[in-house]
């Protein structure tokens, strides 16, 4: 065999081995990617345009995507009737998020060399920033009024959990037409049990809007929590019911879903999910028996949506609001939902 023939055979062998090696690497990468996706418990994730406008044909569910990968923490959308179908991610990262009528509120961390700061960003229907406000602490709650005009957010100024008593919150409301901000609802006049009330330990959190003037929230003072009805224009808060935290108003405005501290529960897991009838002030426990540390969302007038710890941070669960039925997991690896109808 000539020297030229031997070199040709060697070259073919090298190319063949290289092709086999490259194919093996690609197959391993594909298997690894599939395993990562399966471990995240989520569907395929793809990039694309995400809108905060509902369409006549399909309702959509928006969430903070918690599946592992380069798109973790991005706002994602999926069909409301197929929440575990493919997710379209937006590229916009939020710690807390909510949206309604083409307006979004996104609470973000701003990373610096020595520490992080936080901001509240109002988004347009294409998730583009309209206006940003500094946030005084760690984001925890966010809501948009049904018309999209008002946005609200709550942050922890000190502490990072509602379970204990050593925490302080700051809640703000912004009018997106004028950019006027109520940067601390603790400055509102409080009426408690029919009388004016003042105290140095008042905390307000968990706004849920009825319209562009009225809202509900939690007021804490003296070791007690209360459901309060608020008026943005009059700058007032009026107590309605005790032992209510993180209220969520039903679409028809008749009931409040909330987390309630129950006797005998662990101090680290004290809450169960209840529903309050605003006309009769009667309480109904839901069938969800686990600890709920979230501000629930109504999917319609009969069903509640809320977060529970999951393998990759949080999963979304639903339960009937009337106390019947059973809880079921709706969506894996997701947090901070909003429905576009």
C-alpha cells in the first residue's frame, strides 16, 4: 500500500470518528435537555411575542416561569384551557407580577456589586416599560385594577415572612394615567370598629381592587389582622372583619378569598384558605387543607388559584370556592398568575 493510500485511509478514519463523537455529544445534550425539562415538571418553553391584551377567541394565563433554564423568572403565557401546554416566554423577568386590561405591574430586583435594590415597573400591553418607581424592600404582592388604571404593590421593608410578627411592609398605589403615587397606605385615615384609630405599629398589605376608587387590603395592628375597605380618593381605610390576610376579591365583587390563621396550626405554617361573604360576613373554609402563604386569584366566580411550594419553587393549584371538591395542581413551576379574558 502506498504512502498516499495510507494517509487517505487515516483521514477517513479520523473524520468518521469525529462524526461519531459529535453525534454522541449531541444525543447526550438532547437527553440532558429532556431530563432538565422533565425535572422542571414543565412543558416546552419557547420565546415569542407576549401580549397583555386578551383576544376574543382564547383566554390566556400569564405566570412567572419557574422552570429551570435560561428563561427562569421570565413572564410566560399559555392557553388558559391548556395551562401545561407550551409556554411562550417574554424575556421580561419579574419577582412578582400581575396584569389586567393591557396594564402590567412587574416587581424586579436591580443587581449591584454590593447588594440588590428593587423597583416597580408599570408595563404596557407589549410588556414594554412605561414608568418605574423605586421599591423600598423585597417584593411580595402585586395587583392591577380591572380597568388597568391603578396598580398596587407591597414589599417587605424588614423581615421576609408574614408568619412571624417581626416584619414591616410598605404598600403603594399608582394611577397610571397621571402617575400620581400613594407611596405608603399607612398614611390613610383608619376607622376601626366604627371609631378613628391611630397606632405606630400599623402595617398594610395585599391590595385587591374593586374598581378605580375602592379596594380591600389587610391591616395589622396590636397583634391582630383585619380586612379593610379602602378609598383611594378619600384616603381612608375601614375595618370590616378580623383575621383576614392577603384578600382577593371575586369578579362579581361579592366575596373575599383570604388566608386565615387557624388555632392549633404550626407558627411556621399558620394559614388555611377561606372565603368571606361580604354581605353576610360568613366564612367558608375551602377543601384545601395545606398551609397557604399566597394571595389567591379567582379564575372565575367559583374557583380559586394559588401557589404552593413545588420542586422548582412553586406550583399553581386550584380549589372550588364553595368549600366542596378537592384541590388539584393546575400548573407546575409557576408563580404570580394573571388571567387575560
